[in-house]
C-alpha cells in the first residue's frame, strides 16, 4: 500500500487533485527546515524559554514541562509563534549549542559520535574557552579542567596587550609554565601549549602568571583541549 508520507522524515506527499496543496507543501518545508543541519539549543532543558527564538530547536528530555510536556524524545521546533513536535530516528547528528559538541542520537539520547558500546561508553573530545582579564600577580580562569579529564594542551591568544608585566606564563598552581612560559604580551601573540596527555583528578583552573611585574591590564583568550571518558550507562 502506498504511503502518504516519505519514509525517513515523514514529509507529507501531495495527493492527486488535492485541495489546499500549499498546506501540505508548507508542512513538508517546515519539517525540512527543522531537520536539515540540525542545531539544538539543548538536549537537557526541561521547558522552553519564555520567548523562544524563531527557528530554535530542542530535544525534549524525559520529565519535560510547560510546552514540552508529553513530548519526551521528540524535536521541538519553534516557528511562526508555535512549536512543531517531530519524531527523530537513531543515527541523526546534531550540534548541541549549550554543550558546544557534536552528538549522535542513539534512539534514546544524544551521545558522543564515538560511543561504540551498547551502554554508551565513549571517548569525548572537548574544547573549553574563556577570555581572561588580567590583574595582579596572577589570574585563574573561572572554567576548570574537569575531574578525570585528559588534557592535551592549553592554547592562548593575547587579545588585548598585556600591561604591567613583560610577559606571562600559562599553567596551573604549582606549575606556572606547564602550558607555556614567557608568552608574548603584544596583542595577537599566540602559543600552542601542547603537553603529553595528562590526567587530572580534581577540577583545576588554568593560571596566568605575570613576569617582571604585576598585571595592570590585558585580555588573554585561553582554550583547554581535552579528552573525557564518560562512564557507561546501566
């Protein structure tokens, strides 16, 4: 028996001699717009914001409330002042904005694309970034290397010229230049502080330490490049 919609995205077909063809056609366009180049605001937010942005999309988690209630496991796409709730199939890839990662839908949740085991054990690669304003003898980042992370390196870029110090070191407490020493104070200076893969067993901020004086100004963008090993589910 012929279907009235496509097999993968359930796009509705136009029927022969159908009245109001534009309604069916527009529904198909809305579904395509929701699924193509899928970017999700979040896969864990239980309810939408008060004023969703036009075109914004979410994966609805279990226990959702508000406009998301009763739609767990679906994609919520906001368009023209209302939500469309769309089914999603295993194998879809999406960029998750609030986690800054690419994720794969395995039929129940969005997991790392590298998750190969039946219980979602995986290897995940992350980059954490922060623009750090400089003041005093040293400054620590508000972001931290996560507990049980394997760090590959920390890169830096001087966004605004460093003042009050001739240069700076990038490291952690007790190892001031672990990711680079005597780094450039001029705007535009960069450093790729690659190290041998190093495991951290507690949340650890990155420390920028002034050389030849104390910081009186400047902004440095740092990026922590790391691997994580999420524990398999039950």
